[in-house]
C-alpha cells in the first residue's frame, strides 16, 4: 500500500554545493524534486507490473521485486529519511493484523467497482474519503 500510495508524493531538495546527478551538472542552489510516487511505480525499477497493486509481491520477494534498494522512496533515503520508518511499518502491520482478525470490511455498495481518486496536497489521501462498512467478527 505504501509503495503504491506514498503519503508524501514529492519533496524538494536544494543542492548545497556544485555537484552532478547522473552526469548532469547542477550548480549550488539547484532545486531537485524527488517523487516517491513516480519512483515507486517506475517500470524500469519495478518491472512491467509496476502500476499493479499487488501486495503479494512482498511475499514473493523481500524487495517486492525491485531492482534497487532506492526503488522504494516512500520513506526516502539517506540522512533526511524518515526517522519513524521502522516504527511506521511495524505499527501498520500490527494494525492490519488486529483489524483483519477482529472485523469484516466491505466498501459501501455505491462505491464498489469505482476507482479511488487521490486528492493532492502536502500528503496524498482518497478524494472524498473511502466509505467502508465494518462489522465485528465473532470471536
């Protein structure tokens, strides 16, 4: 989910000194746009099914089938990467496990079959929300 829908679709960096990136000269002060949204769905990094939401890709391979450690930019990399990355992943896994064990989820009937539109902003979110019926599972 976080590969396909990273909460932050892009971020900016400013070159602190004259440098080059993939052989392209970049003078000090150049603004660089990093897009986890684009990188996380790049077929050159993820293969021909990069645009397919397939949670099982992580079962088939710990890298999700990515060609590089830098193919997944949801939490960025390096000294400015998200300090809460490990916690966020663990918390998300625990929540999903607890919810799946305790509840049944069903999209609102009028929303079934619809493609979820993503709203822009600082963080990505479903436009208009996602309306779900939740029913407790008998233990």
